[in-house]
C-alpha cells in the first residue's frame, strides 16, 4: 500500500503570531528575540527575511542587514497555546501525528478518521481550519514518504501546498539541489560538491557502497533518498533523543574560573531538565562558540547513566580541559547536551517538549 504522508509547517510561526496580535507590526520586518548585543534571532517575519535576516542569526548582524528591524521578546506560553490548537486540528484526522517542534508535524493519513481518500483534500481542509481558528497560515507538503513530504511543504511557502506523487518523484528528486536533502548540512554539501554531486541526479550515479565510503552510515540514507525511498514511519509516540542547555555570555569569557562558573550553571540547568523528564543518557557533548563565531564540540560516552549534577559537571569539566586553546581565545557561548544512543532510548515522552531559547543580556 502506498502511504499518504502530509507535512505541515506553520509560516514564520513566532513572528506571525506577534504580527497577528499587534497590528502595528504587520507588513513590517520583525524579529522575535533580544535585539541588543549578545542577542539572537529566534524567528523572523517574511518581511525581515527579504533582507537576509534568519533565525539563529546574531541580533547585531540582523540589524546591519535591516536597520529598521523591529525586535520583540518571545512569548513562549502563547506560542505553545497556539501550537496545541494546531495539533488538535491534526488529530481530528489521524492519531498518527509526529510533532517535530511547536510549529511543524508529520501526519500519516493513509487511513484517517474522516475516511477521506485524497490526502491533498485533507491538507487543504487542515490549512483552512488552521486559518479559521488561529488567523495564521501554514504550508503543506503531500507525498508517499516523509522525505518528500517535508521537502514539498517548503516548496511554495508561505501558505503553500505542493504534492509529489510517485509518478513525478523521480524527475523531482533528480533536479533537487543536494542542499535540500535531509541530513545534508553545509559541511556535507561541500564534500558532495567536491565529488561532483550537485543534485539528486548526480547522487544517483553513485552506488551505496561509494556513498557509505565517503559519508559513513548516512551514505545508505542518501542512496535511498536519491531513489525516492524512505521507510521511516510517522511516530505518534515521541522519543526524545537529546536534551541540553546553552548560554550566550554578556561578555566574552576566557578565564578558566569564569568558564567553570558558567559550566556549573549550565550543568545545573541540564540536570534540572533531565530530572524533570526522567531522561537517561550516557553521552555528553560540550559546545563552544568563540568570539569569531567558530564552533567546536567535544563528546564522550561513558558506561553509566549521567543521572546527577556531579556526573554532568565532572564530565563537562573533563571535556572543557580537552580543548587545547581554552584560555587563549575568547568564548561567546557554551552549552552541554545529553544524547541517547539508539540502544539507550529507554524513556518515551508522552508529548514532545520544546526547549525554549533563552536570551540573556
């Protein structure tokens, strides 16, 4: 049986809510986040995106690109409330809903509660209901697997609807830029280009063995995607695989005593979040962003569960001391992330948890 998968992605979710609730922000470039030094853009309106403003961009960079950019502080309680409204609409059609974040989800409507045969019709109805109930727009992608449905939802944004049928999937994938493939970031895309792979057609010319040689286990996934294959199910029960916290400092740090003090605060926050969610993991990753925005990570997997604050701080300190030039370069941001290996996925969360981005001045 050919599956019917829909990917729904709200359009500029945080920013659109702010524009909906504040008429003076409408049709103006707006960013959700802290607009001063050390601030980060959490979301940008489409008017702001025309100037090159993007989420995760430093606020000072965003203001250089768009000097008249409006900054508003995030209201995560409001965003979560609207998200719950949207998720309830999804569940009117199917219980096979896999939220990826507050503003997007996969739906398997192969068999659905309303017995609608055409998935495109369901997507249209969902988009209409979202607009009626929230006064917000969403984009939808419809296809026979998750890989193509997600790509399709981004194809005609905002307020778009795009369908990739099995019949037209081959030509679509062949023309698809390699940067659009799931799991292909900037570094992997650069390596792909070095191998002469610029789109799906180029990717298909390589055997699975060749791709595994160059990209490890991910090579098998790339090979399948190139041929339109994605067997991943829509997982209605969310399995959290990682959990962490990070902090952007008010002033760059370089003294070890200050770094350890920051590490202490971050470790306590990660422990609080992990304890709250009964989250177990054996791998800890330290992330450091230098003043020049260079990012490095250090990870270690141990043979016991990192259950306590002491576990987190001691292992975090060990990773920190592994960084060769730790007191020679100024540090802008530091973070810790717990991560489960596939064999360690013991805790099923009933609902997905969105870890909010914290802005510090």
